[in-house]
C-alpha cells in the first residue's frame, strides 16, 4: 500500500469530556444498552465489524468498546470543514473515500490493528436507511486477514430513530479457518461475507429484524 498521512492518535483531553457529555443522553432519552462486551479482547488488534443505520453509529458502537480506545473510518466529506475535521480526528476518526479501494484508509486501519488498537468498520460502506443489510466490501476482509487481528462482529439498532432505544450487540470472535483457497482478494471477499453473516445473526439481539445474510455485489446506492 502506498504512503499516506500519519496514523491517527486520539486526544484524550478531547475524548473524555465528549464521552462524559454523552452519558446523560445515552442512558436517558436514547435508552442505550450494550451486550456481549466480554467478546472484545482487552489487548491486541481488534477489528469490530458492524451494520450501519445512522450517522451516530461510530461513537455509539465505540462507546460500547470502552475501556478499549477505538478508531473508525469516516466519510471523507466530513473532513472538508477544518474545525469538524480536527474534532473527529481527536476522537479517533480518519477519512475514507467511499465506494473506492481507498489504500490510504486501509493502510491506516492496518497500521492501527498491527499497533494493537481497536478499529471499528462498517463493511457496507454507507448507511442503510431502511435497515436492510447490504453486501460488504472486501476491504474489511483484507484487514481481517492480517496476522494477529481478532474479528468481532457487532450489530446496532435504534440509532436511526430519534430517541432509540439504542442497542448494540457483540458476538464471539470470527475464525478465518476454512476460507476458500485462491488469491488473497478471493479469501478477503469470502471473509467479508462471513462477517456480514455474523452481523445478520446478531441483529435480532440488538432489537432489529431477522434477516438473511446479504448477497450480491457490494456497492453504494446510486452507483
């Protein structure tokens, strides 16, 4: 992968006050609950893969991973405003160009995972406003193939509603055993499909509708 911007660092004096400000809203009107946190290892590189139904999903899933510090990809459009870019970077966000094989974003995520950090990823690439799971992009699978990375599936539901209730559910780590032989890209796509199947299985635990694992070619709406 080509060289790109430096690997991001969370700024604790920004993150901690932001987290504290969220608490009354999370456990008040949003009725936030998380289960399955025991599946998140306390140490080592962890890739959390989740469905995506709201713009608020990254911090809501990230909050459930505490005490781990979590980084996440955010659409590059959010970084066009200097003040907003600075703030979300301080919370662990880094930009990704959606709908493309963004090598810089993948390199950042890989470096964070190999550094032993937790990275949250939404393989669908964008929100599903209807809540219907879409096929995942193979970039998630590529990261999951990195040595020493633990893949933890997650599901979130209710964040698309104004006042929830918001539920986050984590499942047991996924194995990379039994992937089809062939090129790395073929194995990555197969692993991404395994991720999305696990997410589909977790949706009812998060309060969402039962769904079959998504099939077909990944893509953004309108593409």
